[in-house]
C-alpha cells in the first residue's frame, strides 16, 4: 500500500496541475517501478528507465491491470497520449517524487502512446513481455 504521505503529495500535485485525476499520477508512478522491475533494474543502483521504455511499460501495466477497459480507464483519468504520461512524470519529478537524468526531457514522450489506437486490439498487447519492451526500445 502506498504511503499516505506520498498519496497526499500526489493529490496536491494533481490538484495544482488540474489536468489529470490523482489516480493517473499514482498509476504513472507505479508504471515507473513496474518498468524498472520488468527490465530487471529494480535491484540495481541505477534504476532509471527512459521515456520510451516507460511508455511501453505503461501500456503493458495498463493492459494487465485493466484489460479491455484500459483505454477507457486512462481516458477517464485524462490521459490521451504519451505526452500526457510525460507531463505527469515531470510533475512527479518537479515535486521530488521521481528522479531524472540530464538527458531526460519531454521530447522523450512525444510519441509511443495513443489511447484511442493502442488499446483497441488488446490480444496483441497482452502478449507483450519484458523482452518485447526492450526489443521495441532498441529497434525503434
């Protein structure tokens, strides 16, 4: 269960930003941890995941948690595309809840997620794995 202090901070960020539901911020934070774990970085000193890796992990986690309703849940929270995810990430970074490197920028989130299209054919996404996340990031 998420620490109540962190939950309170996330609610404050969501209220200040006013664009996304607080659950969107919690989900993005969870997606960062999930992606690091899937990519086997959660136990390492450098747990950093790139924006592209995060977007792929975000899609996989959304599919696993919400199944065929993933797109509707995310839209209900105000998330439309990868830029939405990036905005939330940088809000969490600016509040001190996430870290970043000098190379990280909003440009890392300019593509890779389109809620309207990415969740319209779920069987393809359900087959995703840690290997396919890495493969997409390396190949693309």
